[in-house]
C-alpha cells in the first residue's frame, strides 16, 4: 500500500481511538476534570504519567539531539529520568496527602496568602506555556510530514486535534487517552529501533546493538565507526564531550529539579486513591519511561550513521563520493517539502557536500564551497530514520502515529494544568469564589482553548528544537516552583514573604537570562547577545540556568523568612502533619 495512504489509515485509526476515549470518559464534575475523581489505579496512572511525560521532546527531539550532540545530549537522559526519583521521594506522597487539586492551591494554603497563590499561578503558566511551545513544534513536525504539507499547516492541523480531545475530556478523559497513547508511542518507538539495530549490528536489542560490532563483517564497533565517519567529515566525534563540565552538571540538575517541579506531572499524583499510591505511581512511571529512554541513545546514534552514509556514498573528496541530488531517495524530497530539510548546491556540481568545519582546508582543495545541507532540523531524525533505513511502509506510518501521540499526550496534560490554574486557582480561588461548578468548567475549557492558540502561534517560531524549548520550560519550573514546594513541605520556618520573594527572584533571573540570549517572546533578532558558548555567563547555557535560579530562590526565601515574622502556629502544624507518615493510607482528603 502507498505510504501516504497507509499513514492516513494508521494515524486516523489512532485519532479515532483517542477521541472516542475522550468522549466516553468526558468530565462531568470539577473533580473529574481536574483529578479524574481520584480513582486511577497506580499502574495505569504510571502509564498515563509516562505518556504525559514522554512528549515530543522525548519521542521526536531527544534522539535527534543525541544524533547531533552525541555525548553531551546524555544529560537529557539523566536529568529527565533522575527527576522522577526526586519526585517520588520528596514531593508526590506529601502533596497527595494534602489532597488539593492544584500546585498553586497548595502554595496558597501553605504560605497563607492569595499573593503567593497568584505568584505560583504566574510561574506555572510561564513554565507550562513554554513547554507547550515545544510540543507544538513536535506536532508541527509530525503533521507536516504525514500530511505532506509545510510546517505551519501541519502545526495548525495539530492544534485542531488537541482542541477536540483535550478541551472536552478533562483529566479523566486525558488519563485514559494517555494510556492508549503510551501503548502507541512505545510500540512505534521500539519496533523501528529493533529493525534498524538488526540491520546494522545483527542484534535485535537496540540497547545492546549500540555497543555491538557492525554486521558488515568489518569487526568495527558501531560507535567507533560513527566516531570515525564524524571525524572524517569534519564533525566533532560522537562520543566526545563538547560542553563544559559545569554546564553539563547544571543542565542535568536543572532538568532533574524541573521534572520534580512541573505542575502537570505533579497533578497526576492527585488522581490516585491513596497516599502510598502516589509513590507507587512514580515508580511505575519510571519503569514505563525507561523503556524509551534506554532505547533513545541507540536510535540517535543509528540515525546519524544512516544519514551520513546515505549522503556520503564513497571516498571523501572522490568525484563520485557524494550523493547526486538527482538521485536522492523519496524521503529526502518529502522532508524538503516540509521546509525542515534544505539543500543548496553551492558549487553547482549537482552533488551534496555534507561536512563540518574540521575539514575546511581539504574541502577548499576539493572545490567545495561550504556545507550544502544548510538545514537539517534535529526534530526530523526519529521520524525520518525508518525511511532512511528503507524499512517497510507500515513501520514508517507507525512512527508517524507514535510521534503524534507523544506530542498530543503531553500537550493535553500541560493545557489542563494551565486551564486549572486560571479557572480553579485564579477565578474560583481568588477573583470569583461565588461561581458554580458548571461555570468553573466552562472557564477552564475557554482557558484551555486560549492557551492552545497562544502556544500554537509561538510554536511557529520556537527558540530551538523541541527538546531545547522543553529544557527552557524545565529551567523555569526548577527556578520557581520546585523550591517553593520543597520549602513548603520541609521548612516550616519559611513564611509567605520569603516564599513570594524566592519565587519572584528565581523566575525573574531565569526569564531575564533566557530572554538575554533567546530574544523577547522568541522573536528572531531581539536577543541582547548571540546564543553561543562564547557569550554565556561562565559558560552556562540558557537551558542550564534554571539550577542557578533555583539556588537564588532558596537563598532569598530563607534569608527573607529569617528577617520577618515566622508563619502562624497552625501553618507550622500543617507542615508537620503533611510529613507525618502515620495513618497516611487512611488520610481523608480535604
């Protein structure tokens, strides 16, 4: 069957499933809409959390970053998985025991201040909108390829689908939809990885294939061959460290504590029946996530190897050593149509010269005028990899469905967190406490629709690849929400003035640093300094600065609290009660 027809059938079938589940599990009450009635089994919640977590950044972009950054991209694996350990140990059970709907609600109560709640809402919306922008980039990539249209058209098509099933389902519908999406995305990710690992190494287990010898009889290990090809073509070796150790450490830390501070992830642990189920859910989520995250390095390495060997068809510098543009395979022209892959014949020889700065002198002798692959968007690598490897059409269609499932599942969770903050925390909690349940649900759905439009428009021009944009969101959550939650649970001496000052300091410094290098609202040309390592302060990238912002948050909160009035006695008792495990399984929700 033709690839386009098959892709429409597979993707259409998954859409029908998602929308049917969303309608069947449609939220009727605010409890259904915000926390799925607190009745989700921990294993199912772990699976839904895995889908909620494994976004376009994980499915589409992370392996793409690994393909081009190599060793340095391992921080995304360590940071995003390590954060679940922090979440399971330090936050999830305590917040579930407290029993409220949202993170701002907990912060408002713990710090006995509507101002604290308002600041938490601002922090949540800032981090979540940035995160959704990354998902919109992934949605645009996936839809543009399977619809064979440009990126912008694909993005608008994806926005319409998100609107249909996220707005009507609420947390109850989203949870059961995400369980289905997890099954789709993990199957779609691992099946082509197994095929390609068999092709290249003869080993059907991708995690082992990454460290295996090539199946071509050369006896060379896959990573050694990849290093050699990268070096021969003037790129940095795949396995070499390229960023500073300080930046790698701070990025890992920022991703870890950002994971533990993301509201849409934390909200998932409000949906289980009992306190101990929250920790169990985090454990199961880590298991489900690990299946994809341990496969990603192999997918990234094999995708890079396949791409370079497809374009570099013979000896470097030889007349026939580069692929003739007239002979490019169909996958190449298909991705060119999306605008995410671009070739420019700089020396008019009809062949594709693809090389890095390391062989500039040799390239000049060959008569090359520069790297002619002027754009290879990192976010296309996972979706293009099965096509490059020549896998069957049904596998290619499956990967398209998986990429879309990953982007949609996380976008829905984030949009729900945003809408909950606006309708439940802002309107019901502060400005319009008299509104009834029906009005609150309507406000939440309108807020979600508005967030889709805003994130979609900003997603047309994101400040980087999907994983990079998501890393910025994690930095924002790490610098603002995580310290407030940690201090709220474990430091009963921290008062409302300290918490508010800390959140504003952490968020403010991180936002300023990001805008300094990325630009105002991600508009090109508005950054104060070019975004490269030579200009970063102490070599700290914008994606890594969240850990620094979190340190400022902690310090300011503790210092201000030390010089101002301690929290009321009943608040200190509340903090002690949250941490007491005795009778936790029998805790009654407030």
